[in-house]
């Protein structure tokens, strides 16, 4: 895919003797919304952590906007990326984690402004102005001076989304962002993601067990099992007429558990 913003080519990742990703290949178009589904332990979160350079890979290549993620050119050859290269590549990507990862000793506003000030040298006044715009976007402008301990789980996750947006990433990664929330709080986070999907041109990768949301949100769905892509396609096709027996079995369990697809 020549116009890919993300290109993953024959990537293998291991933890000791356990292979998490096996010769993985897929590409993502600019602006595409991609849902990664599959059983726990199938490698979905590892893909996101690898794109954020929180994990390394054993073999293969990853390119972001045509540029190598874990390698860089020097004197006409590819060499392992140094920290400056990794830092520059990370600024193109934002990630929202399952467990919020807010700084508990900093107020909401400071949580959102810290990264732009430290990593991009944004002036405090400018960072705070942008942070307030983002907090208003996620419906939390009135919580700017609150501490994380004063927020509900859904509010914490919305702050985490605002924090990721503060760096103006071209790619956003969402890792099971509703799985730690009480059921009544899930919808407020999903609504923010729906809004981002409909009003921005960011590329988005979503790891989720919320099949109904994945169906409505994604342009394309990848079903993973044991570190490989078993099946992929538009959500209307993959969710209603899966062709691989492993996908069929997985979706039957999801439906049996009471989820709507």
C-alpha cells in the first residue's frame, strides 16, 4: 500500500520463548479507522505498544509516513534508531491506555499541558489555552483544576484522550479504553471517540472488546489469533458473514455473552 501512513512488514515479536506477533503484515491508510479484535493474548495491545516504541521487535520493519520507526539512515545505510529519532517518531502518535495513566499529584490542566511543554517546548500560556480547548472538546472544561482522584473513571479516560490530543498526533491508538470502566461510564468515553472519528482526519487504531462500537466506528476490522491476522474486512462483512471458522467461533462466544454486534 504505497500511500500507507502505517506499514507493518513481516514483524515478529517475542517475550522469551513465547512468540506474540508472527510475521505480521498489514498497512493502514491515512485517516482510516481500524479496529483490532480477537481473544486476549492474541497480540493486539502489543501492536499498539510497538507503534509507540514501548516495545521493540525481533525482525521485520515498521514505517510511519514512509519513514522507518526502529531504524534510521546513516551514510546510506540503515542503522538502529537512536533516542532522538525515536522521540521524533513518537510525536506523530498518541496513545490512550486502558488504565488512564494520569499523574495523580497534578491537576487535570497540568496533566494535559505537561507533554507539549516538555517535548515540544510550547509556552505555558499557549499550552494551557490549547488544553482548555481540548477539555471543552471532551466535556471537562469545568474540571480543569480538579485532581484525578476527584474524577470518575469515565472522566479520567476523557482527560487521557485530551492529553493525547494535546501533542497533535496524526495517529491515535486506543487500547481497551473502556474495559476498566463501570458499565454506566462506558458510553461517555465512546461518545468522545465517535466525535473524534466524525470530526477529524486522524488515523485511529482501536483495540476493543466492544463489538457493537467497533462495528459502527471502524472502516476495517482485523481479527487476530495467536499473533496473526486470521481474517479482515469491512465491519458489515466480517461481523455478519465471517468466513474463517476461528472468527466464527469467537463471534459466537461474544454473542452468547450477551453482546450486540
